[in-house]
């Protein structure tokens, strides 16, 4: 890596960590930066997924008190996340760089739209939701969670929004929906990251530089979270996501 590559990754990691702490959407900064320094698309996505892995584990641990009463109720959800994350990761590796390169603009478009419309979606679901203590698992609901998990293992940006929508539609209260989202995300990132590591598709030097930036950015974002208007941050993420989407549509 050149000095300019290191600087770009540190800045992108800082922005990604800060935005995830403030409003979400950090992948829009970290993933394009990994592509920009010359990593192949699959390697860039695998490296980005492993960079997000520690944060997903800490989020699941922080939410454990909300999930402990559910006990065996969690088992089908965990299995769906495990199977979907593995299938998504294997699909990414099996498809190769050329297929994933063609998918990048479409995946970024989906993620940008999900992020842009997430407040509206949340209000709509809140208005229609009928909360239940333990909504029963159905083949349709487990299939939906499985598909979201496949998407998460394959790319991941916007996965949390899809999970919150799925759990809210089922009837889970918002606090529990968020806790379930953190848990299943940790499962998906874990199995996908291990798959990428075993396959040798993670670029470790870039990963370590990116992690240094995300840690600093996460700390700064946490410190600023009460001071910066969330609307400005959302506009920034949507602008970056939209710009990256147009750029990759133009070059692919």
C-alpha cells in the first residue's frame, strides 16, 4: 500500500465508524475506498465484512438482556441467519469478481433506497404493527429472514433495515426487534466472515488500516451523537450513496 492508500483507508474508516455511530450507512464510505485502492470486488467486500464483524458482536452482546427470556424461540431465527449468511458468502465467492462487479451498482442502489426510506418505513410499520409477546414462526417469516440473511452474507449494506422491517411486521416490539436484529446480524457476519477468511479472500493489511480508522471514527461519532442534527447526517449518507451508485453504474 502507498501512503495515499493508507490515508484514504484511514479517512474512509473514520467516516464509516463515525457514521455508523451517528446514523448508519458506514459501508458507503469503507467499501468504495477498498475498491478505489485496487482491491478486487470480492476481496473488497470480504474485507469490509470482516471489518464490520467486531461491531456486530458487540451489538449482540449489548442486547443480550432483551433476548435471554426468549430461549428456544431464537433457535429457528439463528438457523435461518446461519444458513442464509453461509449461502450468501458462498454465493459471493462462487460468483467471482466479474459477477459481483456487475452487481455493485444495483446493490448500492438498493442499500441507498433502504437507507433513504427507512424513517418512513419505520413509521408505517409502527402504525400497522400489532405487538405480540412471541409471534409464532411461520414458513413465510422464516423464509423472509433467510432471504435477508443471504443478502447480508452476499453484501450486507442496508441489511439491518430489512431485518427491523421483518421483525416489526411479525409483531415484535421495537426494542426487541432491534435486539433480534443485532443478534442475527452477528450470526450472519460471523459465518460470512469465517467463510471469507477460510477462502483467503480477506486482505489483512487493508483490513487493519481500515479497522484503525473505524475505531477512531466510532469514538468520535459517539462523542458527537448528541450534538449534530441527524437530518444533516442522513442527507450526507444518502448523497454519498447516490453518488457512488451513479458512479458505478457509469463504469460497469
